[in-house]
């Protein structure tokens, strides 16, 4: 038993050490770490919205439905970079039911500040920005776009 402990303890210690080294890319309004790469193989939609943007507000129920469907991960980011309680209140007032990240995704994704809102970034499971859509999207349009990108990747090997 003692020999087993001395063999397993270093392995457990190294595992915990490596897990602690993987710092999340962002945090959400709940304080949870968010990683860009998805180890479950899910594609991610990152929606950049603003409270003053009418099309953004109209799009929220579609994004909530997409997030509820569960096959595509949905994240949001406030264009105005609100923080803390102000961000939580904005998200609540808009009825956002998906995680809202507190740091801009633009730098990590090497994307320029959008000139049109809403802007929706489609990211593959490896964390690579594949496409940016401008203007309001629907549940159906986003599902079709992500599926078309998956099919394209599959066709190209």
C-alpha cells in the first residue's frame, strides 16, 4: 500500500500542477474562467453587442436559443467594455442567458474592432477565428453557417 502511495503521489501532484498552470483566456461575469479552445470539440460563437444597439437587443433571444441548444458554445462581450455590476446589470436587463466575458476577445483572436454591430465571431474548437458576421443573426442562420464551416473543414481534411 505504501509503495502504491509513493508511486501515485508524484503523478497526482504533477497533474494538479499542470492544471493550475493552464490560465483561462478570459473570465465571465460570474468569475468563471473561459478558455478559447474547447476540449469538447464545440465551435464557439462570440457575439459583440451594445445596450444602445437595437439590432443587438433584437438578436439576444436568437443567441439564447442557440446557447440552449447546446451544440454551439455562445459567449458575449459588451462593445462598451462595461465591468463589474454595470456589466451584470446590462446583461440581465437585455435578458442574456449565455456567459458574458469581461475582457475583449479581439486581441486574442487578432481581430479589428468592428465598425458594425452586432458582430458575431465564429471560432473553431482549436480557438481559431474562422469568420466574422456583421448584423443581426438568427438561430437558423448561425446553425447553418457553423455547419457549412464544419463541412468545409471536413472536405478539406
